């Protein structure tokens, strides 16, 4: 028996001056990454760290990856360890996901878009390399399950039961790319589970096919993300008239010790960690032997307030 959790989906930041070749009546989709964007942590690392501690989780991931496991096989192994060694149950694991930290102004930006969508031609979706179990638990706990009418596209988290024993369970993560028989994107070769270009193009076609948006009208995309894998759809899907809101700066080093809502000041006390990858990935693409640069407008943000201001500027030009 298997149970699948419900999952209902290089410019400094400044007041937005938007110029676009698109008709202002065009539908706008706000596409959100999840880890380090909606939440201020890596969900795959945060959840097991609540039971094992960050040091053991980091060492566990390093060992498993060096043995040839893909990322989500490592996540599965770490959750098995949590269940076996710490006696955690399913709800304990999901309880850890429910309390992931997030920036208060990011949450306000999500609310701004949801409110605007009631009378403006726009909507939101999530496009994430995480899994639907952890994402769904966080969204439900924080009243965000209804914010993403255009869907939550991610790897599918599944609880597998063994011997009909509800307490003997294990996490399985089904790769999102299985839907297409995998992917052959060279830019996403290190992530066989998901190519965000493939997934975003498929989502747009599905929305047009089901008449959620006009089939003759390619929607405007506003993409909010932080990671190197977000560069793939930015370079291959986004075009003139679209916007990338790219997170820049350093990741918080103690994110696994944080919970719930955070102010920008609280979240920037320890940011000497690894830099967010998207800006560097776009720089490398520009300097490659066969250069490619974004066709869309690019804005950077470091704080939740900067992001919210950029989003509100974009909402101002969307038609009712």
C-alpha cells in the first residue's frame, strides 16, 4: 500500500520600471522555486536535521553522494535513518517540514499575488526540485495551499508501508521527469529527476490545453528563484517581456536551527555561507564557448522586502 501526500502546487533590486512588448491583458504566471525562495532553507536537508542534527546530515549526504547515489536517494536514506534510529513516525517527519523558516515579506508577497489574482489576470505555481510531501506539509501548516492555482510541480513524495504495518514506513521520492520518460538536458545532467525547462514548458501547454489560460496566448512569466537549476528555464523558456527575480547573496549558515517566520534582519545575521547559484550560473552561460544570455528582464533581490517591492511593481502593470 502506498500513500501519497496531498499537495493542493543583474540588476540590483530597485523600484520596478517595467517595459514589455506583451499586451498588458496577457495572463501572468508567477513561477516560484521552493527551497531558499518560499522557505529560507533546503527542505531536503532541514527535515532530517531536526532529528539528526546538521553535522550528521551533511556528512550523510556527502557519503551517500560520493557512493554514486542521486540526491533523492540520499533524502530517502536519511529519512530511513530518522525513522529507524530516532523512532520517528510519518507525522513527526511532516511536523518538521511544517515548521521550516520563511521570510515574512516573502509570505506577504505570496499573499499580495493571491489577493491581486482575484481581479487581475495572474496566478501562481511552484516549480521545485524538492518533493510534494515536504512542500505540501509546509503549505498546509502556513495557510498557503490555495495560493497556487497553476499547480505544484515537483518530485512526488510517497510513504510506502511494509507488511501492512502503519508504523513501518519509508519515504520514496518519484522523479518528476519520469512523467516524460526522463530528460536529456545537458544543463540539468546532474539532476536526472527534474529539468525545469521541460517541466515549465509542459505546464504552460497543459494550462493552454485545459483553457485555464487562453490557448492562443503564451503567458508572461515572472520567475522567482535562487539556484543554478533555475538558470535552465530562464535561458530556454523566458523571453522578452518576462522577468527573472533572482536571489543573490549568501545562504544563511544556521538555517536548520531556525523555525517559522523570520524578519530580514534575523535572516541575514549569518549569511557567510555558500552563495545562491543562479546569478553565477547565468554568468557562466554568458561566458561559455557558445554564449547564451537571458532574453528576459533580470532583477536581483537579497531580502524579502526587496522581493516584495519588485513583485508589487510588477502587479501594478497587470491589467484588471
